[in-house]
C-alpha cells in the first residue's frame, strides 16, 4: 500500500485508541486499576533507576526479600518502547505505550484482512471488532499483555505473506523476539497457536508444509534473538513457584455462564455500576472481579460473523478454529482441560486460562472481516442464515417484553438463579433480571440496526455511505460497551505521599529498611468496590498503606510484596512461618510491621513497639526493638539436610532468630555446629545488587548471614577471593569465615549473562543474513480448479 492508502487505516485505529484511552494520553487522567499502580509503577521505576545510573537492571530489592529484575519477564527491562518511562511520568508513559500497542494490533489485523479479501472495508471492520472487543479493551489494566498482543496479527501477516521463506523467517523472528521482550511471553504462545491454526487450515499440502517450517524456524530464531531475556527468565522460572504450580495456579478460568457475555453486553451486570454483577460464582479467581472484565464481541457483528462462515474458505476455517479453540482453552477445567493448564508445558507456566479468550476474539474479528467482504460481493447472501439471526433477535425481543410485562415471573426466575448458583443471599431476587434487561435491549437494538444497515448496503454496494453506516453501527455498539470497563483516576494517585512511609523514615536509624505488611489483617480496611469513586478511594488507601511493592517508591522494601514470579524458597519460608510473622520479619530484616489498629498479640510482646497509628486508614505501625541487621553473625548454628528439615527447625518453638541460624548442608563434612563466637561487623553497606562488610572473626570462625533472597546469581568474595555461599534460614544466604580480619563483598550478576547476550548477537546476525538472502523463488503453482474470478479468501 502507498503512503496515502495508509492514512485511512492509521486514522481508524488511532481514533479507536483515542476514544478509549485519550483521556490518559493528553488530559489529567490516569489508568490505575489492578496492577498498574502497585506493580507496574514500582517495577518500571526500579528498572528506570538502574538505567539512569548507567547499569543493566538485574536485581530488584523492592519485592519480597529481593527478586531478579532481568529474570522477571513482566519487568521487560530490555523492551525498547519502555525507554519512554525514562522520558515521561509513569501514568503518561503507561497510557502512551498502551495506546500505541493497541493501535498497532488493530493495524495488523487490518493489513491481514485487507490482504486476504482485497477489501479495505473488510480490514477496517476486523480491526474495529478486535480493538473494541471486551477482552482486548480489558487488557488496559495489564500493559505488558497489550504490548505482546500487538504482535500476534503481524505474525500472521508475515506468515501468510508472499515474501521468500527466508525473509518471512527473519520477520517472524523479529516479531517473536519483541513479544518475548515485551513483558508477556505468553503472547508468543498465542502467536504460535494462531500460526498453527493458519497452517492447519491451508488447502494445499505444499503450503501447509512451508508454513509450518517457516513458523517453526521463525520461533526458533526468535528464541535465539531474545536469549538475553529468555535465559534469565528460565533461571528464575526454575527457582520460582511457577516451576511446580499448585492446584490453585490456574485461577480465573472462564465459567460457562459467562458465554452469555459474548453477544449480550454485561448480561450478568456491570462491575462498578448498577445493575451490579450478580454471578459471583462465575468469578473463580483471587479477586472479586474476573480477569476478563468483558467478553463482548458485539451484537452488531453477528450478521457479519455469520456471513464470514463461508463453506470451502480456508480463512473462514481459520477464524472458526481460533474462535472455538480460544473458548475451549479459556473454559479450561469446565471442559476437561484443567490438566493442560497445570501439567503440560508451556501452558502450565502461565496463569489464568481466561487469557486465551484473546484467541477467540481474534478468530471472531477475522470472521467479521470476511463477512463484510462477502456483503460487498454481488453474489446472493445465505438467506436462511440471516433469517435464523432475525428469528433469534425476535426471540430476544419477546424475552425482553416478557421481563417487562411479567415482573413477578422475572423475580421468581431470578430467585431460582441465585439459589442454583449459590450467590450471596444479600442480593435481591431482581438482580438477574435487572442485569439482563438492558443487555437484551442493547443487543436487540444494535442487532436490528446492523441487519438494516446490511440490507441498505446490499441495495447500494458501491456507495460508501452505506458501508460507513454499517461500520458506524459496529463502532457504536462495541465502543459503548468498551467504555464501561475503562476507568480513569486522578494522576495524583501516583504522586501522593504516604504517612506510613514518612513514619518509617522518622523512626528508622538508617535505610533501606524492610516492612512486613499484614495483608490479611488490613483486608477489612479496604473500601468497598461498588462504584468508580470507591475504586479510586481504595487505590488511594492502598498507596497510603504501601500495598504490595509501593514501599519501593519511597526508598523502602516490602517483604510481603507481589510479583509475577516469587522465588520458591521465599514462598516456602512464608508458608513454614504462617502465623509467626514476627519471626519471619526478624529472619529477613523487616524492622517494621504494618497491621490493623488493634493487635493484641503485638501489644503484649516486649520486642515490638507501636510507633504510629492512623484511625482513618485503620492501620498501625510497629517497630521491632531488636531488629536483626541485614548483615549479621549468629551465635549458634543448626544444620539441616533438606529444605523441609530447615523449615521445621525455623518453625520450632525454641528457635531464636536473633541469635540462631539454620544452615543447609548437602553431603561432605558439615561445618562446625553449635555455639559460635559471633564476628564483629563494621563498615557494613548494602544496596541494589551488592553488599559489603568488614568482619573481625574470632578463633573458632563464624558465619556471616546476608538476609536477602538466595539466588545463584549472588557471588561472595572474602579478601578478594571467591567464597562459596550456603543457604541460610531457608530463603537467605551466608558465607563461612575463617579467624582473622576480612573484607567480605557480595554482588549479584545474572547467571549466564554473557552467554545470553552472545546468543542474542548470533540470532541478530542470522536474522540479518536471512533478510539479505536473495535466492530466487519460483511462484507456487495455481491450485487445480481455481477460477480466476474466485475471491482469494
């Protein structure tokens, strides 16, 4: 396409993104829901701080007791567009990266369907349907997921193109590598599944074989290109809780009743509005709201989607396979696929099966584009199919009338639905009908308008106003529903001070200090989430009380943080000391505890002192009087021969975390067990990815404990010579010291970093070589029996 022919598509996708996210792009509004405020903002700041210091971001001390930063895929420290966070305030940078990737996804689908059908309007309809679909718009709360998704349509564009195989492999490699760097490695799986569906639906064996080879080679080369991200991520994955997911790992599985939302907007109620979402039994996740805030594909898209199901069309088969396959994967355990998500790689590495609804959305958008192209053909349309749709709309109208004319029956049916679903008894029996009525009305209205616009288009297929009218009906239907799940707040949420952070700094003799935030104890103080105003108040309260990783924005560290990955040893320690948070805090240098205002257990403990309380926040801050230092030398060591034994020793009633330590030994002669003369430590310093201390060690030797998460990337040097590290207190680490005066240094360097960047450089050379390869290619033979006038799709 020439430059002029790009102006229209670019204006379309930019317009859709602007309608949805424009307030955060240019106005004083900010996206803030879910992980944006308390996960993405602190993580981006940790990476940006390292870049500003001229260092590669490798270690993040702000989550848990420290986690690898480069090894956290969601941190996306090597993704080029994230450099925008160095130039703009976080809320603005987040909005722009989100909107640009959202528009890029729509533009890719436009190119795909424009090429497949030869119709620009078909590409525009597909792009609109995809960009404004409920699941895609809901990813506004997860910027990395939107970034990775943006490359899936372009992956199909390159795969289905006519360029030489070598160049297509190079193009797929570049796209797959960017996906892996974007912060959502699962999007590479989406691209692979979509590519597999495209290959499987090709009519010619030669095309299937070539497509499979090109896609496989492209993904393999993409892994090589993205090695600087993938190898650290794999190192972290093997040591994290994701390496052995539990039974509750695959949460947020799509409940079958939510399939009503595909073509009925919010048939079960809205999330922060009236009528409220009533089917709480259908939310199978860690929060009261589903991961996919909406599944709406548009009632107005139904006529076009049905027209797109053309017999004998490989593109129609492709769209249908994606639609059904995505829904089955999202339904997970409800259709017998639970083991797939918990046991089979690579599916078991990713949480929340609802995410696979994005494949269903992509498949439906393809069908809608095909249907629009078919509506522009002179050939007759399948009247029976459209007649059945009209009948369905009529039945919807009859049901709507029945709900209006027989409120008693609607109430009885609603009461039965609440009893059958096990929903809260506090809900009114009118709730199901109150949610269904507006959904039916909107679906009926836009479905009828779409059929009318389609009839007008068939009468004047060459007139652009008729096409524009049908497009406008689609846009209005989808955008009205999409705007209901895009929530903006005041950017001051990202700048507001925290009284808790100020109190910690006021009472801390030095820093950085760790904080243990009693999440369960504070849960009752969270404002109820019934309205958008209440949601914003809840986020303000979370900022004030340093939810998850927000402490790191104030120069503090939160031991009970949140992240996409958690080291398995940390999780095991937390589980072993469940109910003994004070002991956990002492082991890992958390000198402050934030909990509910009244904590009788703490009030009776002489080792803690309440230093601040905030009745309006329903929170209080406690200081450990004898908080162990980050670098310490215990007076007694107990040996353990396994992680389980270490956990038992740490949880034993007589264990004293102030004077004792548990060291794991594996074979060989164990170090000396029993009483030790602790070393005298001076000049201690620690920061992001390093620690140093001068130790005066007595005649019997001693153990130096570093209360930071143990990871193979940490290395120790004693007087400039490498020294082995041992696992201490299950999740921390330590080094044995001989008698005398020593200078001990500990530094973090991602394992295999040189190899990772070497593989990435090799992948880049291979990609450039494939791009420049000019081996001539013969055109593929025309399939037998193909008419010259038949549409390509």
